């Protein structure tokens, strides 16, 4: 099973999370607020301020994440684009 990091834990990212799970991925949500909707409601929550690019890169690397998916905010997309600039993840823009 492929592993996906969804870089967002807000309520608005729930449809993305649900789609990924229905598609057969093991999904980990990444965010720094354990009180956010997805952080509280899914089993694979990573408590991490994803705006810290180096910590995020190391965490994703250690977990052997196959895909990263931005959530529903510009910071999430920017972080994913920056990660993609060095790691080359599928179907993402670079900075």
C-alpha cells in the first residue's frame, strides 16, 4: 500500500482525505494543531508544523512517504512545491 502525506489537518481537507483513503492509500495528515478536525478524527496524525521545511522533509523521508498532497491553503501548497523542488513528487508544481 502506498503512503500519502496530506499536508493539512483542517476541516476543508477532509474530502481530500476521504478520497485518498477510498482510493486505497495509507494516509497520514500533517499539521501543527492537534485540535484541528483531521488531527482529532484520524488515526495517522503527525503533529508537525509543516512550514518547517527541513523537519517536514526529514519526517516524510523517515516514513518512506510515496506521495505528498497539499491541503486547502496556500501555505500547504507552497510547502509541497518546495518539497517537490528537491525530492520530485508526482504531479506537483515546483517553486
